[in-house]
């Protein structure tokens, strides 16, 4: 078992926090305009599974607008937000009772994806009525994050010496990525719940290919390694990037999806903006042929992304049994 992998038989949230409380000197900040960016990204994906990027093309004005609209949305009356409540059949919209690994998280979220009927759930985005600015801002932000993610996928593939375009084609003609607005209030948004919520987000790995995250200045994100939790500090000019489950499978474990969590807010409200970059609905994910050999055979059975994603969403919405994990598809290799 590598330092980044999780043991399913214990609650990692009980592990201690590292004494230095930060991985700022180990999780690199990578300038995408740097000629050495490909090698730096590959090393980060192999080592921590987390890095931060600068030198991107996302306009500062759009960054400011999405923060402004996010805070304004979560400041709406509870009844107005709950009029956009998601369901098992339609995961798009607002929710304040989400689970991670069957444990309730203390947060509110708003999720949206590309326009039109999505190809996994057959549902459309829910938007606040009479607020075109919110919809336009979030649509522009989603598009900007998708463009950045596709660039990162190309660099990650190059770091594995894969042919150009080898991974990018898995996201066409329409990716199934989505944008999430996270609000971590000091108090519990569902005081009527019988389930405790002692963590902002309980420990997990992300389901798709990669996640691009913008944090506010409060912080709270932590990554698990060597039996301890390490803080990933916020940086105003950078996106936090982490690898996710499908990239681990494609890479045949060369890149690892890091276990991470978010602390509950104690004295100040916190916001974050993750974009989850996911393959096309019909994509079947398995270790890529150039990364498989007699000495290093394929470690996973093929994963139908449509089914995997739908099952993971079910686990977020309610307790429908054990949450699906890529470990269930493992066929060979070290634990």
C-alpha cells in the first residue's frame, strides 16, 4: 500500500494532523508557462496528487465575479435556496444534506453542469429564477475551468510519455464535468438532522479525472499521507489541482488519487469552488495500453463511467449502501 492510498477498514478522519500543519513547501506551485511544467506536474501527480497552478488564462475579472455571485447565492433565504433542491433523479441545484462515505457533511452546495439535458441523469440545470447574472457567470466559469482542465490533462498525459491526444479524446464530444459552489457555515445548515455533521467534507477521493479548485483565504483543505493529515494552504493567485480516480486507473497506478477532506468551519464561514472534470458519459476507463506490460499488468477491470458516476452520486444524495470505489475494480498489483 502506498502512502497515498486509504485503508477501507478504518476511519481516516481520526488520524492526527501533521505537526507542521502545512505542505506548502512540498505541494508545488507550478507556472503553466514554464517549459518545465510537464515534468513538475508529473512529479506532483506521482508524489502528493496535489499541486497549485499559476500562469493560467482564467481572467481575474471572472474570478471576482464568481466569488461575488457565490456569496450572494448562499446569502439567499433558506426557502429560496431549497426551491432549487436536488433529488436522486436530478443532481443539479442546491443541497444541504450531502453524505460522503455515508457520513453527513456540514455544508451547503450548488451544482451545475453543461447546458441542456445531461447524458448521465437525463436532467437539466436548475437556476435561481430571475437571476441571469448568476447563470451567465457560472456558465462562463465552468467553461473556463473545463478549458484549463483539458490543458492539464494533456500535460499529465505527456508526463506519462503518452501519445498526444491520448487522454483528451476521452472527454469528447461532451464531457460530464460539473461545477460545485461550496459554503461551509459556522453552524449546521440542517439543525433538524438526526445525523451529526462534524466535518466539512469527510475523507474521500474524487471520482473523475481531476479537480480544479479555487479556495478562499480561510483554508480547511487537508490531504492524507503517511498516516497524517496535511493542510493545503490557500493561495489567491492559484488554482489547487488534484488527481482523481479515473486518472489513477488510466495511469495504472502511476498517478494516485489522493485522499483528502475539508474541516468544518469553527469561527468564520468558508467558501470554495471546485470543478470536477469528468469523462464523456459513454467512456470506458481502463489502464492505457502503453502503460501495461507483462512486468506491470493491468491492475483494473474496465469501468463504465456512466454507471460509476451515477452510483457515486447516489451515495452523495443518500445512504444507498457502500459508496462505489475503484478498489472494487482492482484485479492485480500491490494493495
